[in-house]
C-alpha cells in the first residue's frame, strides 16, 4: 500500500533493539531547525566562531604534505602523535597519563559505546546521575543495562545518595559495574561537582570496588576561573576511566574523542574499537594534531568561553526577568545548558506542542532519565543562538508557561492531557 511501510523483519531483530528509541532531541530536530523557531533545544557548539580560513589552509597543507598517510588506514589505538598531544590537553585539568594508555575514538560517544560493550552484560547495573546525558542513556539501553539514578543538587552528585544507591543495589543481590558521571558543566543539569565532593565520590567508589567513568567534554569551557582538577587527577589512575573530546573545544564534525584507561582496560578497548571501526579516521586525527600544534587553540577556547558566557548571561537574565514565579533553574558556570523546573502541575512534554506553536523549542526532561522522572523539567541550551535570539526564545517560553498556568488554574491538572491527548509516563515505565 502506498505510503505505509511495514517492517518485514519484525520478529527477527535482536532483543537489544527493543531498548533503542529515538531520543527526545532527535525527535525535535526537524521542527527545531525551522528558521522561525528559536531553538533552545540542541547542544551544537558555535563552530561559526572558529578560524575557518586557517582551518581550511591547514587541511589543504596537510594533504599536500602528507596526503598518502592522511588518507590511509591507521592504528586501532589512534595516531601516536595525537595521543601525545592529548596528554598535554588533559594536563590542563590535572590529568597525568601516558600516551600508551590513551585510545582515540570516534567522538567520546564511541568511547561510551566501547566501555559499555566491554563491561556490561544484559541486566547489569550502571549508576548515573539524575538526570544524565541522553546519548549515554541510549548506549546503556542498547546494551540492556539497568540504570539506577543517583540524585544531584547544586554541587553535583550527592555523595550520601551515592552510598545509599550502592547499598541498595547490593541489597538487591546485584553489583553496580560502574558510576557514569559528568563532573563539569553537566549535560543536561548545568551544575558541576564541587572540589571536595570529587575526592569523596572517588573514595566511595574505590571502597565499593566501583569503576568511575568520568565524561568530561566541557571541562575547558568554564567561565569562572581555572578548571577544577578532574576526578582522575586525584589518585584515580586505577579506578577511573576518563573520556575527553575535541567536539566542544574544536569541531564536533571531525568526530575525534579519546579514552584514558588503566592499561588492561585499554587493551580491551582497542580490541573492541578494532572490531567496530578498525581504526579512527587518520585524516581527522591529523587535522586535530595540526590544529593543536599550528594554531592558538587555547586562545580559541578563550574566545568560546567569552562567547558562551555572554549567552549564558543572556539566558539567565531573561529567565530572571520573564519567567513566572514557581519556575526555577540552575546557574551554570560553564558549558552549554540550563536545567529548568516548571511550576508544580505543569508537564514539559505535554507543553511542548504549544511551545512549538509559539516558535520556541526545548528538550523535555524525561529524555534525560532512564526511569520516567523529569516531567516538570526541561533542558535549555544557550550555546548556539545569539543573545538577542536567546532573549526572544525565553520570552516566548515564558508566555507559554504563563498560558499553561492559567489553564491549570481554570480547569485543573488533567486539562493539558485532555486537549493534547498526551500521557505522562509513570516512574518505572518509560
Ligand atoms: C556529556 C557528553 N558526553 C559525550 C558527548 C558526545 O560527544 P562527542 O561524541 O561529540 O565527543 C556529549 C555531546 O554532547 C556530551 O554532552
């Protein structure tokens, strides 16, 4: 029948595909990229601010000088020159590692995939902050992991809650395989793990025999002072697997990230990566090495910091002056995101069609949890739109929230669901 495509392979897919669903962000992409919509949804770095002419020339010089090698297969572990340079980059956050223990990956997203592949069997427990990075949750779901969330507050992951979560998992007869954490400028929460808590979290995990997966793509994008030393930098050599990326400090389109792991883990990671992609792209790795050695890349990071700080300020000021009372939000000191909680009784997912009609896009909170929490929450990002657009976006959003509150006061809580037909997932079912 024209227009309807049935899947002839239903029933033949592996069980792991059952956990694979399009993320809230993917679903929004088409609508949020319409020009009339102010998108506070995507987390796209502002690549327009890169020195594009210089990057263009270094790429063509590279091919002229070293084309055959740049266009050739490379090492499964990644180019040794880049691995050396990655160690210099990590040292800026206090991480001292050997190039031998670094594996270059296709973005840190592939690192998440490889780590999950080598550690997780179906049903294994992963501890992760509540909320957590949607891309990591997607990977964990595709390996049929059971994610147990650990609450956060304004200082990041709550150590006491981590202790309790570990004990509860143990009491249920299971062992958590690792803690997945984003200590700097969290996606989506916008908060950072405080300095003293970094030591405490590491100590708790060491005592419990729990690996820490420290995912740190935003660490150099702080606005207020030098970076806080990483968890890996606090004696975590044998307990922490550290993930970095050039996506936010340089260019996500190159898809170059890395993992620093204890030696034995590194060997497994390389085998898993070879089975998956043979080797990371030689050309892109060389472009990154050239960029790091011939350009003032740290000056460029400072340009990004200033630009994102202005946008963060624009968003926080607009939220303060326009949002109806009862709405709260986090105050990021770096990175891309503000995590917003709506007044009681509102549902960000239910409200979304009306926000799109009002030409503003955000990501509803439920996508950032594995267990259906987050109905009142939403993620706003300020990295891509210019400050005036951010202000306009928040103005539109504030209007939508006001209108929702009026409906709620007039008709009661079930109104939103009745008119959109939307249902709210209950905890444990999403
Ligand atoms: C916390 C976090 N981890 C990992 C990634 C993946 O980054 P990439 O694969 O581009 O290095 C992102 C991207 O937004 C992220 O926010």
